[in-house]
C-alpha cells in the first residue's frame, strides 16, 4: 500500500511538471493561434504516456537504483579507498548518463538531421564517458577540498577555445549535449554523491565542496562533443557517411518508430518489442555497474533482490513509455507551435512563447526544487530556496528567448556562446566563492526530462520552417542557452547582494 501511494505521489509530481507546458501551449492556441492543433487526440495520449513513463521510471529508481547506489557509496566510504571511490564515481556517472532519456532523444534527432554523420550511439557513449571521467575528478576535488572556481575558469576557457575551432554544425549540439546530461537520473545520483562526501569528511563545507559535480558533468561533454565534431566534419570520409546513411534507412523506426511500423497488428507488436529491447540495452550499463561492484568489489549479496529487480524492470518500462510519449506528444507540440507562430508573421509572439514556456516549466522542475532546498539548508540563512527558483526560472526564460532570437536572425551560435561563457568566466572570478558551485549546478538542473524534448522540437521546428536555416546548425542550441543564463542570473544576484551588504555595513 505504501509503495502504491508513493507511486501516485510520483505520478502527481510528473503531471504537475507537465502542467505548465499544457497551460502555456493552451493559452497560445486559444488566444494567439486561435485554432485546434492537428492530431489533438494523439498528442493528448502522448502527453499522458510521458507522465506515466516518467512516474514509472522514477518509481523504479526509488525501488532499485537509488537504494543500491547509496549502499555501495557507504561501503566504499567504510573501505576508505580513493581509487575504488573514483572508479565507482566514473562507473556511476557513465551508467546514469547512457540511460538518460533526454540524451537518447537529442542523440537520435542529431543522427537523423545530420544524415548519419553524427552517430547516435557514439555520441551517447562519448557524453557518458565524459561525465564518468568528470565525476571521478569531482570526487577527488571534494576529498582534497579544492575550490571549484579554478576548475570552472580553466574548463570554460578551454570550452570557448574549442568552440572557436569547432564546425558550426556541431556547436549547438555539443552545448545541448552538455545541458541534457544532468536530468532525471544523473542529478539525484551525482548531487547525493558530492554532498554525501562533503558531509562525511571533516573540514569540508557542503555548500562549497558538496555542490559542483553536476556543473563539471555539464561542462566536459561540451568539449568532447565539439572535438568529436571536428574529427567527423573535417576528417570524416564519404564512405563512412554513406554507411551511416544506409544504416539510418534500415533502422528509421528507432527509437520511437511506432508511427512508421507496419499497419498490421503483428507489425506493430514487433515494432513495440524491438523498441522495448532497445530500452533494455540502455539500462544494461547501470545493471552491469551494480553487479560488478556489488559482487566483485564489495563481495556482498544484494539485499532485497526482488525489490531491486522490480525496480530495474520499472525503469525499463518507464523509459519505453517516455520515448513513445515523446514521439506522440511533446515533439509534435514543439514543432507544431513553431510552425503556427511563424505562420502568423509576428516574431513578438515567438519571443513571448519562448519566455513563458521557459519560466513556467522551470518553476515546476522537481530537480530544481530539490537542489534549492538543499542549498537553503547548506547556506544556513544566506540563501532562500524560493528566490533561487525564481532567479533560475528567469534565467531559463531569458536564455530560451535569446536562443529563439538567434534562430530567427540566423546569427552564428559561436559568437553567442563564446560571449556568454566569457561573461561566466568573469563572474566566476568576481562572484562570492560560496555561490559558484551552486550557480553552475543550477545551470545543469534547469532542463527537465519534459522540457528538453519540447525545447529541442521547438528549435528544430523553427529552423525547419524558416527559409535559409540549416536544421543541424540552427535547430540545436536552445538547451545550451537555457543552461547558460541561469548561471549568470544566480551569480549576478549573489554579487549584487554582497556588494549591497558591504555598502550597508560600511554606512553603519
């Protein structure tokens, strides 16, 4: 009974996370577009499937993955082995990201739009390996007590430098890939690991040493994916491209290829089974990490095996429902709204929609609420959780609006990104050091498992329906802006608040 009650609570939270999107889209359909969207019933069904999928997925995490991950962390803390802890951090980061629903969605879109030049599986493996490596380094940073701002300043200087040389086809995708790594799976796992370490080590402050792992997990994939793009677009051969295009033609229905399945019942069932097998493949890395460390490193049996197995099964079913719901609901909404608002010929409505959808969805983001509460507890009176949420929501709204403006004007994303992160580097140097890890982490948790597909579809829809735009070059990048601007708003707020406090103190 308790488990069922918990599931309905999660289901309600998932619905609440989706509700702002429904409200904003509904208002714009009624007041601006003034027409009912085509395929309304499949879209509604898709949205409900997304809610159900997210709820089942989260329930699976609570039953299986989180408890066993926490148990493994405690066991490693008892052993006191730094190499084992770093190895566990790498494996945990890799396994969580490779199964990240938002990354699956973005990687699949990138493969289709690039006509196979960007390989979906390669992109996901590269991003997952980057996050794994950075979690291992972040664990070491927390243990040594090193300040985060040096890591971020050096890291983003490298990001800006690589962006200067990266081909324009990969820049938006690279920054979006960094933004989607920290969502439904990774944020709770990685944040809990960092804060738990800071609390357990004497002399470490949870606010300055516990936060920051999420920030590092966002930054490094931006570098690695751009390097991948340099190799693929500047040194990739035409034979390899032809091979990828042939593969895409053969596997056009994955993932979420239900709409292209055969019309017969047997064909539909076969397509659904194939999709479910893809989901099993996506979750296998997490299972492998758990089994390896539990039985070969810790050498203890898994407690409550039946509960853990049921948790993993729910994760697989939830992932499957989530991807299916994306194809039926969220992708059509984003692309449909882009097409309808462009047809009106009034850019102001597009800016208003971008701002409203960014602000509303961010305020309802569960990961942001959780991080805000943790920050308020760790800040001991210096921070207010509700103020943080408003600042972050404002940052996301501004970021998506600026990103939409870039697509409408056709400006190069290089200049926006390099200018934006140059300001971030400057603020990292000037802002109070206690706020830096939190600000970067907040930039990573703003894009939820529901918001990312919608925003991705909006960008692709805009680039598809504006003459002279390249979908791969101009369609990606909105998530990057949604992750960048909250960092700016939070650090600016902390900087201004500190200066005002100093001025007031000096006047007294």
